[in-house]
C-alpha cells in the first residue's frame, strides 16, 4: 500500500483535507490541490505538497498534473473532491451560477481524469475516486443544479469505469451523507437571496429555516475522517466496489429514495412541517 503518489483536490478544508492527511498517514506521497494554498499549511507540515490551483482553470490543472509527473513519473491515485453548490429555485438561479457548479463538480474532475489517464493506462494501474454525495442519487427542492451536477458526475463515473476497467484503472464513486464541514454554511442566506422574494419565497424560507436547524445540529453529523478512512481503504484495495455510501444517514436516505415511489418521495421531502 505504501508509496503511492496521490493528488487530492479541494484539500484546503473539510473532507479533502481529511483525505490528504489520512493518505499521508498511510505512507503515501500526497499532493493537495486548492485555490486557498495558505489553508493547506497543515498538509505541508504533515509532509504533503500543496499546489495552489483552481479546478476550473485548464492552465492550473495542466500545471498541477505536470508538477506531479515531473517529480515522480506517475500518478497512482486521483481523488476528485473539490465541490461547489448553489441554492435556489431552478427558475431563479442565474444560468452562469449553474454553469459554475458544473465546472467545479463535473468538468474539473473530468479534465483531471483526461490528464492522468494516459499514464495510468500505460502502467495498467491507477485509481480515480470521485467524491459525489447522496445527492448523486437523491434530490431535494431548491438544489436542482447541485443535484444535477452530482447525478452527472455519477453517470460520467459509471461510463469511465466501463471504459477504463480493461486497462487496469479503477473508478470509484463515494457518496457521503451528513458530514461535519462548512460546505453548507451559506445555504440559508443564499436561499433567501436568490429565491426569497418571488414565487418560491415560501419554500425558500422553509428550506432556509430547515438549513439553519441542520447547521445548529451539525455536530451530530459524521466526522470527515470517516470519508478519509474509506478513501484510504479504496486506495489500498486491488478491486474496490464501484460505489460506497458513507456517513450519517447515507445508506438510510439512499434506501428510502430507491424504495419509495416518486410521488410519495416528493411528498415526503416537500412536506412543510
């Protein structure tokens, strides 16, 4: 297991930082990629290599992968963790914001995969881990663009797995549930700003208040370490499963979504209590 060369995006905080540190503890060489390079000091102190880069920038992604390949001649594990979100009614969200979510959640990971796959195919070995969400299967009101991007990432990952498996490349989707990070801190304000004054104002206020309650109860969510430890196991597994659910409520919510008829599910998630 030791000695693999890993690149983790979104490594400045939350799940991405936990993954980078856990891979370092496992004895791997780890490069952390994020826009806020100053937030990756903890990775540098642990022996990792921070790279300041934006996953929506072609030049930044080429530079990051070139840096790793020039130093080691290979990249064994790519963890696409960087993510973005926008909250508001589908009718209200500006399309430019929606495009940005897709740039971060889908096209950034896809471009990185294109950059690392030639070497992985040549060596007939490599692992690409795409950090999705339970939102890669389920959906809730006023989050359409985020859920659409994660659904797209999962479909993309399935095709990529089918295409690259014969070359020895493993593609794995990880679906976190409720995890203690700051990812959703801006949700209430964003809901009110984008959809708080029009046709969807009632739903936006209800969702904002529910989000505020969830933020207050976030300490009950799972520690990002549960995701990091799973990624560590995936990196060490010769034949990982295509998909893993992890963290609080992940399996339960996915099970309910698969079990309930669509109309019953809709009533459950839109019931304003």
